[in-house]
């Protein structure tokens, strides 16, 4: 009974509240690029192949480990290392998102791609420092719960560009929609100014050579090259199928015949509540299961949920079925992501948080960036139904690595 009280108390402390605000700020720019920009360009007449290629603007999420040592090395006066970098990226994201909506999708597609790439760069940079901050303020016994809360807040952020902004787009021009959406970056910026810097583990890097070399040397020395490559392979594969399945979700719903308001009010709202439930249940359940077993159980649910999209593609534009399928998929992803984020956090060394965390999450973003850029071409050849079956099959290799990466009884 005492353990249960401690569990719920962990949800209510100040550290978890910080995870809420920073998780929201971390998720918002990504979902703007995935949902709002995709809907904006789709409504302007871009075809599915061109939309798929826009996934390439996400390349900074894959390469962010290249500049992450800068965030371990340099600080910003009284704001410090973590808060200084957060404030800088959050302020620039507010301006960049608002200005993006002022471009013309009919005549300025290359400029839109460049602006979207800049937003992705700033967003990936913000993720580096927020992930490091969260890892450093949470003790090891709160990493699972903190990760689940972060994932929930991240998903809540998706409701703004994925639901509210789409509904507003039916009522007003795109330019004010983008500025209204950008304003949701401001609560995270305010949080950055009122929180304190985390405690520093060990001595900060004295120069750029230390900031670059030591994190990678420690990771490889921990278990040798074989273990390091296995961890990196698992991180790449665990969410591959789910990432591909949702890459062009908005386009999929539009192709089925759903209106923008239906997508915003039904699909996204259902996904929101189901994802919240998945994240909360996942966080609480993970305390009892442990991260290893959570990766097994939650991964199975996450993979099976992909088949719901295939069912929807076969059945057509059924609003009730849409809500059920989206709800179950979001619940499964909420579970799987909570376990996955917690695994990544506990795999980092607290002395090199920013760089190692950036390396792992960069690899996890590879499917979303490079693999997903081909999704439009795959759909054009296979159709939606066979595409989702393929996504389910691609979810299996990561699960097959679990006996080595996260043994059930360990």
C-alpha cells in the first residue's frame, strides 16, 4: 500500500509538473509539421507523392546528435546551460511557426520547405535540451513515470495543430491559424524562465573535444561494439511500423472522404483521450512491470493496433469505425512510447545526457524522416490497405530483438 501512495505522489510533485509544460513545448512543433502543414499543403492541391517528400524536412531530428555537444559545452550566463538553450529555441520557434503560415503554398513551395526545415532544426534542438533536462531532474525511480507524463504532454500538444487548428482553418484564413498555433509555444517559454537549472553530474566538458568524444567513448565501452550496435538497431526498429503507418494519416482520412472538421473533432479528439489513457496506464503499470516487460507487452499492443488502419481502409468512411480504430491505435502507441522513452532515458549516462540522448532519439527519428519520405510512393503503388499490412510486418523485427535487448526476467 505504501508503494501505491508513493507512486501517485510521484505524479503530483513539482518535477512532474515541469515534465508537463516542457513535454507540451517539445511536441508542438513536430505536430505542426506532421499535421497542420500536411493539411495546409494537401488542401492547396499537392499530390500524395509531393506530400510524402515533405517528410525530408524532418532531417534535423535524425542528425541532431551532431550539434548536441554544443548544448553540453556552452551556457547562457544567468540562464545556464539547459534553460538558456531552451529559451533560445522556444522564442525562435514561436516566430518561425507564425511566419511559415504567411507563405503561399501555390507559388512558394521551395521557400516553405526551407522554412519547415528551419522549424524542424529548432524543434530538434529544443528536444535535445528538454530531454537532457528531464533526465537530469528525475531520479532513476521516477524515469518511467516522468517519461509517461512527458509523452502524454507531447501528445496533448498534438491536439492543437491536429484538431484545434484544423477546425479554425474551416473558419478563417491560414495565416492567423498559424500565429494562433505558434502562441502555444509561450507557456513552455514562461516555464523555462521560472524553473531552476538541474544539478550537474560530474564536471561539464572543458572543451569541444571532450563534449564530442567522451559520450561516444562511454557508450561503446559500456558493453563493447556488439552491445552498442544492438541497442542502436533496436531503437531504430521498435517504432518503425507505427511511424510509417501514421506518416500520412491526415491524407489517408481525407482520401477516405472525411471532412476537415470530422478529422479534427472526431479522429484527433478520440486519439487524444485514448493516447492519454495509454500513457497514464503505461506509466503506472510500468512501475509494477519494469521497463523490460513493458517493452514486450506494450510493443505487442502497439503493433496489433496498426491493423486497425487496414480495417478502416477496407471498410471505408465509417465515422464510428474511424473513432474506434484511431482510439485503439493511439492507446497502443501511448503504451509503447511510454516504455520506449523510459528505456532511452535509463540507457544514457547522466554525465553525457544531452549528447547520448540526442544520439538515441536521432536514430529513433530515422523512420519518420527518411523511411517516411517514401511512404507516398509506396501508397501510390500498393493502395492504403496493403500499405498498412506492410507497416504491421515492419513492426515485428524490433519485437524479435527484445530477448537480447530487454530480457523478460531481467
